[in-house]
DNA sequence: TTAGGGTTAG
C-alpha cells in the first residue's frame, strides 16, 4: 500500500508543472502500467479507508475544490462508487470548470480500477471531454468502447454538434441508424443543432420528416429547434406554423420566434408575439425583452416601447445591462431623447454602448452640437462611437464639421472600418471632392475593404455625385457586379436621371428587383 | 443523463 502510494507520488511528481496529459491518457498510461502490476492492491485494505476518502472528496466538492478532490481520487489506489465518477465528470465540464486535465485523471482512475465500467459512465466521460473542448478525447473513447448504447451515440453526436463539427454529427447520425440504434429526442435535437449551424434546409426537412415519423413532433425542444432553423433559413411562414403546433411553447420557444421575426425585418409581428407571450403566461427572458425593444426601434413603435418599458420595470428587468441599453436605444431611435437621457442618467447605465446610443440619438435627430458635447465627454470610445458622430454630420450635410471631425479621428484613433470608409465617401460626395474620393478608393483597395456592400455603394454614390460616370460604371460592372441592392441602383439611376440620360436610367430601373 | 435560443450601439 505505502509502496504503491510512493510510486504514484513519485510518478506524478516527475511530470513537470502538473501536466498529466500523457500520464492520464488511455489504457496504456504510465499510471495504468504501474497499477496493473499491483493488482492485489486494487481494493482498500480497510473499507473504512475508502469511505473516509470518499467523504473527504465529497467535502472538497461541496466547497468547490474540484482540483483537490480529483487529486485525492487520483492518488487513491482503490476504486470508488460509480456515482462519484459520474459526479466528477459532470463537474469537470460544468460552466466555469472546463477542467480537461481533471477529466482525464478521473477517466484514467476509472479505467485503471474498473477496466469495463458501465456504459452510462463512459458516456458521461465522452460528454465531459466534449464540453471541456476536447472532441479528440471524446472520439477516441467512443471508438474504444467495447459496448455502446444509444446514449453513447447521442453523446458523440452532441459532442460534434457543439464542437463545430456538424458534418461529422450528420455522418454519425447515419452510422447510428445503420448500427441498429434508434434515434431519440436527444439525437434529433443535436442533429437539428448541426442543421441550424450550417443552415442545411434540405437536410432539416428530411430530419423533420423523420421526427414526425418517430412521433417526436410534440417535443418542445425539437419543435423550437425546427422554428429556429426554418426562421434562420428565411422561411418564416413555416417557422410560424411549427411554432403554432407546439403545445406549450416555453420561454426559449417564444424567444426564438420573436428573434426570427425581428431578423426578417418584421418588427410589428415580433412585438405582437412578445405581447402574446404574456397571454400564454410565459415569463420572458431578458433577451426577449431586448429583442422586442429592438423591434420597437426598427419600426419607431414608441407606444409599444413604453409599454414594454413598463412591463420590464414591473418584472425587474430594467436593471439588466442589456435591457437598459436596449431601452435607451429604443427611446433615442424613436425620438424621445428626454426618456433616453433619463435612463442614461441612472447609476450603472453608462457603458460605451449606451453612451453611443445617446450620442447617435442626438446626432441623427439633427442636434449634432449636443451629440458632440456628449461625444467629447465620453470616457471610452470605439469605432462605432466615432462612426455614430460622423454619421450625424453626414446626414445633416455638415461637411466642414465632418472634415474637422475626420482630422480629429485621424489624430486620435487608428480604428476605422467599412462604415467609417462609407461615411468618408459620403463626405467626399457632399464636398464634390473627387480627388479626395480617389485617394479613399485607393485606401479601400489597398486595405481589402472592396468587398463591403456599404463601401461599394459609397464609391458608386461618390463617383455619381461628382459626375464621374465612367468611374461609377467601373464600380458598377466590376467591384459590385456580384451583388447590387436598391441603394446601388438608386445611386446610379438618380445620377443618370439628373444628367438627362433617361434611357440609361431606365435600363437600371428595369434591372432592379422589386 | 444526454437536447434547443441569445449578446444591446454606427
């Protein structure tokens, strides 16, 4: 006993910095080899010892000392109850832990003293490895399993789905069926997660058929996943139909449908669904509040925004950082700057996002002097804050202020993006300064911003406004030939129309997609 | 036991 303990301690101490990756891996680890030779020592000489060690481990776990608990288990030269291993696997992968080293130690100890552990416990190990971010360990363990059950397949499919390997999840799903295991709710939920990750609509439809065939259509998680996928694939009517078929949609289901309507640009429907949620007596999540408020901003629905604000106060959501930022932005975008400022002035409401919302609110409502006052007071700024101020000058054609601001920006920050460049082009167009515009074009080309739609449209607008139709056509036919939206078409069309080139304007007009 | 959504500002 003492000899084994000594050997173990010695072996462990020989690994620098506690790096046990090698010692803990697989059935041929150094630890396993050492312990296999001491087979007669694999039972505690005194049952009371095992009980005492288990109690010590549990005490450490209760106090949140996972590493210490695993360390004690690892050094103990006898097996423990399977439920302890299960708990340890779960804790190794719980939020905040992600303790891959500890998970490997637990696995090593388990296999050393129980060479054929129950399948459910190996499944837990696979899940733990995957949640710790090591899909390789999970895959290896799965491959080495002499026996598997449906849970083993589910564990690996989920592991692939959550580790960003959707294709592998699909392959395993097919292989699982061929191996004679029937998929259950868990399998379908994971496969649907993979479908959503790659927007695999055709595959989703096939999986949907199987879900109906196997009778899992009424499952709230699966129903919500289907709503999510169809919504993400821009088939909102199907998404809504499936949502309506869910018997008791929960907070997540409602959040998905509100979010999908918002993303589709159907702000009104998003708000309607938000209020319907209360009729169904489901408590919204803070994200659902935020989504509903963004929906109000998108369609300037101030009255509904005020109602949502009231509900947020009543339910205690107004203290939440994201909800209060969304409220400030909603009021600012709906033009009620007084209410936006009132929330902004409350303690703990002033982060860079709410600062930017309030600056943008004043800037875009024409009160650029007030916006600038606030901008100058900002304790912290980022590229979005700078753009918000510049966008205000550009919207109200304050070209001199815009140029001064650009000089200040150049001297203060190196952080610019495609929105900044689009706005600078707008300033060039406003000043009819095509030479400056060309310099900006060169910068865009050199720094790889050419593929941005915002920048492309900015170039088109700048050249058109400055009367350089040949350059505008070059942008139209080369730079933005793969995508053209209504903004691009409008830029060229209005320019041709202004110059009396009605036949060219008509060509653009007829080519527009309505 | 295992499964789904989300993150506010230009």
